[in-house]
């Protein structure tokens, strides 16, 4: 069986990872790019929350596509109440004719407190569990469905929905639900409560197989369902080019992205899995000093090979399939701009990845 194939819309580029800020896109670009990506055969388009709100772009994408699934990758949960998130997801599911999947993530403590100006007064795992349970209760209340239509927890309470504020049922199933997961609690939670799990690219292939997969299976067993009902969505780092020079340049660019994520202590369980504790400490030190451009030097070629697929443009589908088989069910591929313009070959790659 082949993969489902997803791609990103408005994904960050090398300059953004290097600390030079992101770019502003207009509605016309979002509309045309969403339509173009659908025409290339992708199964899903995902929008990150990387300096811009992910929901707004998906409203535009919903209007200008017909078939492709639309997802957040990921929306940050805690700065938005469950009701705020539920209303946006409910409307997007209706606007897209049932093609929306809500992807949520917690972000880390520092970003919640000091970037989002959001309280962080408890461990994120139990709070995310309540968030998901509350979200489901709100959906049930909107739909008039069986199951809990109120929720009372330590962090969230939903016990009131006057008819005036109830959007009412929609013509489609409840929006799909995925969460981002790296560490044990979130992996188990995804297996138990979610339709899918967005596996952070900072997780190496070894980490996904040896650490994440058993945790997903434990969570699914707790829910009394097989683990293969959980869609494992992976976005592996890929260094691709048409020749050796382009491939070498792509590998260096990946070191910038990987060092950005690996500087975050929340993700150091991955580095610990490989015995890279010293590298993690150095990356965190440099990030605190704003040394974004110095950080890639900490990532060795051997470390990069644990994270990334290195491939020529012609062999992209073969090497992606070989490395990702048995690890992911859906693969997110984000082609470099100069290669994505080769639309005939992109269509071939997408079709090959989807083939059994």
C-alpha cells in the first residue's frame, strides 16, 4: 500500500529559520497556490502556524479547491479556548465540504508565556487531554449528537450553549483531529483520542520506530482499537537537488532547520536517544544568545543522516519510499521552489509515492 501524500502551504524557508523573519503573502497567492497544489495530485494541503494564523489561509484554500484535504499543521492550542478552536474548525469543515482536519500542538512553555502571552500553569499533557475532551463535547453539542455535550475538568469547563450561540449541525462528519507529538505523553494521547498524529520532523527515523510507535500502540490499546487506525503523518527532512552541488547546498540548509528545532529542550529526548546530549546543550546555549547562524555547525553529517533523506531529484520517490515505509502512513513533502516548478516531475513523484 502506498502513502497518502501531503504538502505544505506557507511553510517557513531557510531565511526564517536563520532568524531573518518571514514573508507576507496575499490572498491571490494563497488561492492560486492551493489550486496548483491540488492539480499536482496531493491528497492534503497543510498550513503551519509559523508567524501567520493557519485558519485564515485555509478559508481561502477551501474556496479555490474541490478535492484535497485541508489541515492545520499545527494550530497552537492553549492560546485559543476550546470553544474558539471548535467554532473555527466547525465552520471550516462546512466551508470545505467536509475536507478539514484540525491539527493541534501545545508549543513549549516559553513560547506560550512570552510569545503568546498565555498562562502556563500545569503540565501540557493532561491539559491537552482535557482540551481534546472538551473539544469533542462542544462538537457533540453543535451537532446534537449522542455522547457528552458538556465538559467539566481542572483546566476547562463547558456547560453552557444557549441556542442563539449554537451554530447547529453541519452537512458533514465531525472535523478530523490530529495532534503533534514527540514526547511520551502526547504519543500515547494521540493513540488513544485522535484520528492521527503529526510526528515532528525533529524525531529521527530510529526515534519514530523505537520510541514513538510503541507509545502509539499503548494509547490505542487503552482506547480498545488497533494502532493502525491512527494516521501517522510524517514530515521527514529531505535534502534534494538535481546534481551534487544542489544536494550539498540542500544538506547545509537542512542543518539550519534542524539546529533550530534541536535547540529546544522539549525535543532533547530525541537527542538523548542518540547520545547527542552535548550537542543539545550547545544548541540551546547558542539559541539563548541569538546565535542562529552559528547553530548549524553543531549538526554533523552523521547526525544529519539520522534525520534526513538525501536524494537526487530523479530518485526522490524511490528513496523517500524506502526510508519511510513502515514508519509513516502519510508523508508531507515540501519541494524546494526551484524544483517544484518542474510540475510534470512533481506529479510523477506524487503518483509514485501513492502507488502500492
